[in-house]
C-alpha cells in the first residue's frame, strides 16, 4: 500500500449514479485510506439526497452535470448502466475530472474509443473498474505467473453465472440497458483470461442462448491464442454456474476459489505440493481499486498498469466479435 496516502491530501471522489453498484463502491471507499467521498450526482434530487444521507456525503446534485462541474472533486466513479458509460464518462472528462468507469467499460469498441480519445486529448486519468484485478489474491496469482510457478500457461478456465428471475423490465434483461450475461458477468471471465493470456486471441468461437427479451441468457466462449493456449469460458444470468477460475500450466495449476470475482482463496498445485492461501478482504473489496486509482493520481499517471486502457479497449472489441457471432446488436448501436 502507498503509505503516503496517510499524509497526502485526500483523493476527493464523486459518484455518478445511485444504484446497487454505486452503493457497493461507496461502502468500499469507507475502507480506502486517503479517499474521501465528497459528492454524489443523480438524475433526481430525491435519490441524490437519500444516497447522500445513507453515506454521509456532503454535496448532493440533482443532475450528472452538477456533479461533473463540482470544482472540489479529483475523480468521478461512473456507476450507471452500460449504455450510459460513454456519455457519462465524457461529461466528467470534459469537466476536467479523472474517471473510474464501471465495467463493462462501454457497450462496444467504437464507444470505448470515444471515451479514451477524450481522456488522452485532455491528459486525464481514466480506468475501467475491473475491481477483481486489484484484490490481494489476484495480485498473488500474477506474482506466481511472473515467477513461473506453474511453468508455461496452456489453458485458462473461468465461469460466472447465476440464476436470476426473469424480469423483462430489469437491467439484466432489457436490451435498451445493454442487458444479458456477456456485459454483466461474462466480462469477468473474459477479463480474467485477458489478464493471463492477453486480450488478442487468434481465434474465437462462441455460442449463446438468446432469451425472449432478445439478450444472451447463457453463453460459452473458446479462445485460442498464438502459442496454442486456450481459454474456456462461460457465463449466464439464468444459469447458476460454479464461479471459479483455473490456470493450467505445464508444471502445475492455480485455482481461484469461488466466487473468483471477489477472490480471497487461491490454491497452487505443483507436482505433489499443494499450497492454499487465504487473503481476507479489508472492507468489501471495492476499496482496493479505489486505493490503486488514488496511487495513480498521486503519481501523476494517466492510466493503470494493472488495467491499461489498450487492454480495456481490446476486451470490449473481443466482446463485439463474440456478439457478432450471435447476431446480437443493442438498440443504441
């Protein structure tokens, strides 16, 4: 951890949006040293006020514009549904704010390009909020891979699915809100494979069940990489799948125990030896990415080495490629 956070002025956060993920992040910020939750913006005064009361936030705005233009903020966390990410992020960047944007970063690669271009033109920090990358257990996995603890990686397996009640008006099932499993939970499996093998597979094969509302209810992906490595991934919003991730190498394997997206337990198997380590979360886990953003801002960095923008863009483009195989387009495209 960056202990300068204790002596430096706090990083002043604003949250754009007041849904469930915004509440999770606000809770996480309370466990992030050197972070201060200073403002919230909603489309309605009532929701801004109630969210502000719940989290003791001093400034509450009845518009996203009001939040973006708050001169006392360093960074804004964009917590709206996928199709709003581009415009909400650009609003904040054009107002001079650094941005942490919830995943999926955008609905498609063209929208991702729009956001990244504004951040780079203005010299502002921008990152996708793939919070799993910043958890201590996942950092340990990357260390093992760097050290060659399982030899050469040959395969990645990752799955994330749950069974939700079918609600055609709900965010998960509404095409207007970028619903479906891929952008909501498939992104975790794809991003995990990208962290290990990179975001540029040579070949992609996928299949999906498109439900009655026109979004993907379950799907599976096979990715083949340049060195013959393979990723076997699946996701679902109407299918309860064990939420585990495995990395298999020539000399051993790593298991990130369920639920891997907020992983606390990892097992390294090498020959006859098995090592299981536990990394209990401080806070609810969202604090680690907030602390990482704070460290980047204090260091004057414009992006994170752990979740770089070119990789984020490539992951969105990979999901475009997958959706094209299903013939799935969202209304806003």
